[in-house]
């Protein structure tokens, strides 16, 4: 028996909105500690990892670990039948569920849906706990804007960290540009820019993955970029009181 | 030029 109730159903909708362009079919894992999801994008360049802790739910029960294979596209079709202010409950009865039930509750209506599940034998990747040599915390809408603007100039974006801060740069056919974000310790947390640079990095990435993933900015006013030289970068959106949504993106390297 | 690497080059399959 599994039951998880989102107090803020809009949050769940934003999470699905953020990953729907990146991953197609995913295994939703539920166990005593909460819900998790890990899936690579179709080109195996990025890995999406979601972790939601049971304490963040209005109601949470999971007697036995469950794996529920679902199509993100079909999940979205069901979620489109819910309002952003609805409370959303996920539920299954049996141990090997073939469907996942949804209840959408608002003050004037209650809806019930069932999503057919599928069995996906997806390779799970072990993400080692890494000490990143550069960790940058900045406003998520600022990061989104920089990626969108520089992404118009070139499909590869460079990220260089130093004690002074973080610099985004592009060199394209039409020309080049760079944006250096200044560190500021304003007391307003959503505007703060913090850099912990033990070792500077200089990495290149396909900016289209950032632009796809940055829909997750709706989840958090801050984004955390963790980097080490020649390692995948991690973009992390903290989901208040619940957990986090991460994108691991493999770098582009000089051949 | 820049070669895109794959994520499963860095993370082992479990």
C-alpha cells in the first residue's frame, strides 16, 4: 500500500514540467524514506535525479518498496486535469501495481484518475558522492536568463570559476561574449551570489540542456551549480521542505 | 572542436 499526498499539488506539476523535455519514461521509486526518480535523457548526455522526502508530504505511507514505470507524457496529461492549487494524492493498492491512482482535491471538486503503469528495465546509474571543487549558488532566474541569452550566440556555453566568481562565455560564428556574475552577500537570500572555489574550473556544456531544465526555476529562487574539472556539472534546485531536483550534465571536451 | 561526452562515462551502472 502506497499513499503520498502533496499539500501543494502545483509543486508536483512544476517538477513534471521541468523534466518532461528531458526524460520520456521513468521509474518512480517509492519506499519508507520517500519518492525518488532517476533517468537519463534519450541521448545519455544528462541524468535527472529527483528526491522527495516523506516528511515533506501532508500524508505519506509506503509499506513496501515500489517501482512504478510511467510515461512522463501520459503523466502530464493526467496532471493537466488538476488545478495548481489542488492537493494531489498518489496511491496504489497492491504490491505489483499496474496502475497509479491520482486524487485532485480543491475546495469545490474532487477528481480521481488512474494512470496505467509499464515495466521499464532501465539501467540505474550510481552517482558517487563527490566533493566538488567549485560550488556556486545564484538566483535561478539570473542563471536562466544568462543561458537563454548566451544560448542565442552559441550552442556551447563555457563556465569558468575563480576566487572572484563565475564567468559564463560563448565563442560562436557570429562572435563571442562573456557574462561575469559578481559575488554579493545581500541579506535577501534570493538575490545572493556565493562562490566556494577550492579549485577553479573551466568547462563547456551544451546550453540546450540548461534551457530545457531551467523550467525548474519555478521550484526555487536559487540554483546551485556544483563543478569539478572534467566532471559532469550538477544543477540543483532545492524543493523547500521536500527535497531536490538535480540535473547532471556531461561536459563537452576538446577532442 | 568540442566533443560531447556521455553521462554514463562518469557514473557506473549499478
